[in-house]
């Protein structure tokens, strides 16, 4: 098999790691994504010079960089070593150029989907991404495996070399772009802290996170993540969730517990509406109600009001008490590396 064909196989593996489009009308986007990722890996498998600094990859048989080094004057200042020999890849991550949807009134609805579309223009590698006027380099890494893991290390290539920080993306890719026009990039990705928590990976919620690179310090961009939620919109969410988790066909003192419940809670918590998350939970799950675990695949989230739930889908050993669910949810929430910042954003 030629090196180009092997590289394409690696690219497809990377795309599968985060999920590929499943609709026929998205096939062209999938092809474009493969081509774009091939170019990215090929660029990362080539030696480059940024002023006094050199990026030197170690390329495997399949034309991808397995390791890379940053050198200055013959001295190695940074080196990436793979977690597992022969697996994964590393590359130079390029930030997206600001585009037409970046406005003074930033709309975050569907932001991740818009940023992931192929064909968007990118800033040259070695561009300042922290707003301090000093060139930076972002080293992207995929460790290999069915899903995990993506890491991004930001390096400052000034007179004094600095490692500014590493984003541990777990199952999430991150996109770098200046969202608010302040001259510094933000990193947009997802927090997969709840992957496989009482649910399969496909239905595991992963709330969006936005990290600021301004000043060379990685921190949660509270002002960009916070969303205003009207009373009407909040009540609309509760009504839809009640139809899903307390559908026709189950006793009045019961609630179906699936990832849709904690996905809604996480969405509120990660948008600065944490107190609303507890209010939503209390309205959906009264203190006298018993919960029953079900998978999201058994529920109709598109038109729940038209479906009568089949009680036979509830297994006899699937009972979960309200207090236990809430305590284990909070314990899992606290395991996120973003938890201290999320707690601060919500004023807790």
C-alpha cells in the first residue's frame, strides 16, 4: 500500500474517533474533512522553520509524524513522545481566520458545528494567538485509540521559549479562533467528563467549553460561555423534558432517567445558569418519585408528546433513588478539570 493510501487510512481513523457524518447529504463535507485532515497531517510531517526555531517531526512509514521536537540553536526545547509506540499522530494546529459569523454580538448557537465545517481559511502556522505580539505554535496530538485522546500544547516562540499550557481534550478536538475580536484566540471544544457515565458513548453529553488564550494563560472564557435564559425558554425546556422523562405509559410517581436529563442540567451549568439546573431537576424529579434507568435510544426526543412509553423497556433492577442520583452526578461533575472555573462562573 502506498504511503498516501496509508495516510488516508490514518485520517479516516481520526475522523471515526470523533464520529463521522451519518447523513447522505453530508457526504461531501466528509470528503472535504478527510482531504483537509490529510493536508494537516502532511504539513505536520514536514520540517518547518519559525525564526530561530525549528519544528522537526519523526515520520513513520505511513507518512504521519509520530513524534516532534522544537529546537533552537541545536538545543531541544520541546519534544512530544507518543503514549503508545507506533500509535497516534502529532501535527501543527493552525487557528481559523475570523469569519463573517464573528460579530460584536456573538451568537454561540451552533458554534461548534459552524467551526467544524471544512474549507475555512486558516492563519499561518507560527502566528501570535495570545495577543502579546509574540509568535506561537500549537502542537496537536492524537494519542490513538477508539476515541481518546486529543491534546494541544501552546508554545511561545519569543526570545525566551515558553510552554504556555496544554489543553487535555479527552475525546474532543479543539478549534482555535478569535471569537470576540480582542486579538487573542479562544479554543472551542467540549468537556467529555461524563463520557460513559451511566450511558453509552454515543449518548454521552459533552457540554461546550471555550478557553481563552489571552495573555498566554489558559482559562475558561466565562464572558463567552455565559448565556441569558428567559423564563419562557426555561419553561419550554422543562415542558419538553417532562414529556420525555415522564411520558404517557408510566406511573405518575415515576421518572425515566437517561442522559437527556443530565445533558439538560450540564447545558445550564456550563452556560452560567447553574441554579436553574437544580430548579430543572427538582421540577422533573419530585421528591416522592422513583427513577428508572433507561437508555436514550428508547426515548423519542423529537416528538415525545406523541409517544406512549412501553413499560416493558424498564428492567426490574434499574431503580435509582433521587438522592443517590444527585450525589453521584455532583461527584462526577467535580471530576472535570474545568470544575473550579465552572463553579466560579455560577457563583457557587
